[in-house]
C-alpha cells in the first residue's frame, strides 16, 4: 500500500482580523473531534479484522464528513476573507479569488 501525504500547512497568508470561520470555530472543532474519533474507529476495525466492506463504509462516512467541513470553510472564506479583500482593493480581491480557486481545485482533485 502506498501512502501519500498532503503538503504541510505552513503557508501563512496575510489577513487582518478574524478568519472567516471564527464565528463557527467551536462547531468546526467539535466536528473535527468527531471525525478524529471515526478515524480511530476505522483503525480499530482494521486491527480487529472487520469485514472490508464495513471498513469501506466507515471510510466513506469520514470522507463525506471532511468534505462537509471543507465546503463550510470554502463558504466562510468566500463570504468573509474574499469579500473583505475585494472591498479593500480590486487587486487584493483578485488575489483572494485566485487563492480560493486554487484551494477549491485542490479539493476537487483529491
């Protein structure tokens, strides 16, 4: 089995003020903790030699949960960060739109 890793989240982007997800931060953290528990459950299933299809069902559920988080973050980014940048200047707005488009591209390729 080959394992691929996502690029490290080391990029720091200029943004004054709170991030778009700030108002929902606790909800995002709660969802991520739930997903983390699901992933640990999948590892336990593998360790206990659970039937392949049952494991795949759980992998699908985790994938959908992560996609839901991703969509929420994209919406928050567009509605807050991109809008704020566009209000600041046309160039800043265009840069944030490009950044968002690149992020969406990474999401749909995965």
